[in-house]
């Protein structure tokens, strides 16, 4: 039988290890060149991603620092401005209501036993700031014995104008025997006042509306006060009175127009940078018995109520109306002779316009109109890629010694982001 090759069929089937078939070339894997190029592109993408992440992280950190800085400034200024605006409430005048200790020596000066940052100011604010003001009873009598320098007045839970008065604070200080000062303001002349010791008393039910019966809530506080200089704290209290002594206008038997408990707060920058925790400087507030160095209630906690972190400077300037024109002028060309005190290096504590001692020059008779509060706040962390702008002075305090950091300490200080906030406060109660 003849064979016909053209009719012979060849079975190929699918490709397999046993039958490679016709597998296309180039699909068995990457060449070395392709692998290198792919790896290079992947590394570049990772580097770009890392750089973007790093920039984003640094930006977020800066924004966080700035947000914390702004928050510290807001908190610091809110507390300061609120109490400065209230200074003098209750009747005390400018010389008593506001006092500045200028550019303190941080090596020797303390507030309530706490170290103060060198070169910063300490601001003292006095007045009936958070406590109520009471109207005494005009019918129950008021007595003052000039021989013993003691007296008595009465405060009712419902005053003569029919307004309810909260006596709980009086109850507390009487029960606790606290040596707090009272401000008694003359009915004849509200500019005349006395600061005396609350020496005791009692609070109990009384027929304050004179209807023959005592209803629930009817109470009368009998308040004893002492104006003798030898009594507890009175060597400090009496000099705060109008004229520095108990005035005759209150000694002649006229019932005071009103009465309140005088408070004193001192604001300062507490040096916490040398603590074991390596803290930051803080704006702090201390409460004292007025014109003494005794903390309120004798409690050390009242000496360091921290308000805001990272406040590195507090500076106070006083606006005094030297020419009695009702405005406060600031002359940059002659800052040591303008109407702002403590805004120039030539202004010192001896320039205080009031004082229990002598005042210096024209400031002595000037009226206090405004208080300018300046705070310098820094960020929580240093940034080693950043140098803050040159700040030569804040009011009359030198901040940066030179435009460029001269040594490592100055450079370290300039690595922080910093911001100044100034608030000019018009005084409501000081005249």
C-alpha cells in the first residue's frame, strides 16, 4: 500500500513540560534591566512619599506649636485683663488698686516663695474683684469708738433697697477667723474710704423688715472691725486707706455707703525651667492678704496658681495723664518723657506715680487712665531649622541683646517661635 505523506496527521496537543508546543517567547520573567528600572522607580516613589510625609509632619508640628502658643496667650491675657479692668472695684483708688514691681531681679525676688523669671514685671491688682459688695443697714446703727479704734456695722440679707444680699462669704470668714480687710466707703464722699481688719462678728436670724416676725431667710450679720495699727495686719491695711489712716468722715458716725472684702492678686512669671521635670516658665497668680507677704488662708497653693504655660515675659506700662487733657500720648522720639510709665529704659520703680513714699517728678500728681499688658509667649518646642525675629525690647525690658545670636544660649532662645500680645485696658473703677 502506498503512503501519502500529505495525508499524515501530526497530533500536537497543548503545551506541557512533556510537550513544549509553541509557547511564545518573552513571557517566562523579567530581564535584569527591567528589574533594575522597576526597582529604581519604586525607590523614587518611596523617597517622594517619605519627603511629603516629613514635610506634612513638620508642618503639622509647627501648626500645633502655633495653636498652643496662641491658646496660652489668650488664656493669659483673658485672666490678666479681666482683673486689671476690675481693679479698684469697691472704692479703692489708683495708688492702691494697681502696683507694678518693674523688671525684678530673678536671683533674689520671689512671690509666695516662688522664683520669678529675671527681668519680668510683677503686677499687683487690688479691689473687691470677685467678692460681693454689701450695703450696710442704715437703721440698725453704726458705731466707731475713736479711743479703741474699733467699730461695728450691720449687713442684712435684704438691704434697705429691698435687694437680697448673700451673706455666705461673711459667714465663712467669720467662722474661720480669717484676718481679712474690709473696705468702708464714706456716704458723704465716695472717694474717702478706710481699709480695716474684720475682727469678728456673728450672723443670725433677725426681723430685718420690722414686721414683728422673723421669716425664713431673714438674717443679719453683725460685723466688728478694728482700725488700730497694732492689730493683726493693720500695720499693712491702714496705710491703704484714704490719706493713709482711718478718715474722720467715717469716724463721725455716718453709716458707710457700702462695704466689701478687699482682695489682692499678684501676677508674675514663675521660673519653672530648673525644676526636676524640666518645665517651662509659666504665668502664675498668687493671692495675698493685701499689702502683706502672707498668702491668703496661709495656703502655699495660693502662691502659684498657674494660668498659662510658656509665658517668658510679662511687662506692664501705665498710662498717666500728665497734662490733664483726658488722653494718653506716647512719643517714640522721647519715650522717657511721654505719658506712659515703664515703656522706656529710663523709667524705674522710683517713678511710681503714687506710693506710700515719695513719687518722682511729674508722675506724682498724674491720674492713672490705662494699663498696657504685654506678654511674650514661646512655643513648647525648639525648631533647629528656625530662628525667631529680632525683638530688642518689650516695653523697658531688653529681650534680644543683638540682631544675630552671639552665643549658644542666645541661639537656643531664638530657636523657639515667639509672639507678643498687647492689651490696653481702660480702667473702670480707678480715678
